[in-house]
C-alpha cells in the first residue's frame, strides 16, 4: 500500500477555473470549467492510485454537495483532513472517507489544510498542507499539495517527505 497526498480539488466548483495568479495566468490551465477539470483530476488520480492505496485529501474537496459523489469514482482508501470549505454535515463526508480529521501527524510531519503557524513548525519535520492553491510559503519546512502545485495528480508521501527532509537539512 502506497500513501498519496492531494488538496483543494474543489470538485464541482466552476469559479476556481477563473482564478488567476499574480501574473494573470489561470491557476488551473488544464480546464476552463469544473466538468472538464473534474474529469482530468479523476483520470490523473486513477492513473496513479490503486484501490488498496491510501490517499490523504488535505481539504476543500467539493462544492456543491452533490459533487462529493465524484469521490466514488476515485481509487484508494481516502482520509480527509478537513479544509475551510468542507462545511457539509459529517455524514456527507463519512460516506466517502475512511477517516476524517482536523490535522494528522504522520512520521513526524504534520498534515493540515491551512499551513501551521511558523512558531509551531519546529515541532515537526515539516508541514504538508494545501489551502494556498498556486502559492507557496518561502520556507523549506512547508510543502503545498494543492492540485495547482502537483499537476492535479496525487503525489506520493515519500516523495514529499524526501523533498522536505532534504531541503530542511540544506539550510
């Protein structure tokens, strides 16, 4: 079983396809609407995640609520780390996720939706987070797994852990 990370899929959210970065470029260049973008993310997810793998979704899964049904099309055993837009009833998420948490410490790393405060980062090997979409924190202790940063494809935990461990030790 492999472990993957992803955040900010925003399944069903058309407006996110209009968001731009500071240069005016669309942050989700793979589609112009949620129907197309959701299918791209489904295809990329299932091309790398096997049914027995575990996927930590670091929040902001879907809205509107009916778009949560997309999770049924995705391989893997899913764990939700709730994000600021995950506001539906617990029962709505429990149908699709093996576990639901506010944050999760795994192998010394803290998995969150919103990045942890810099005064707390020293307690961990690093913070794997979402929330910032295409933006990053200029600190090697943080790694953003928002879909905009990882080509709309889940990324292996070990790959992120290696990057964080290497970059922190180079300071």
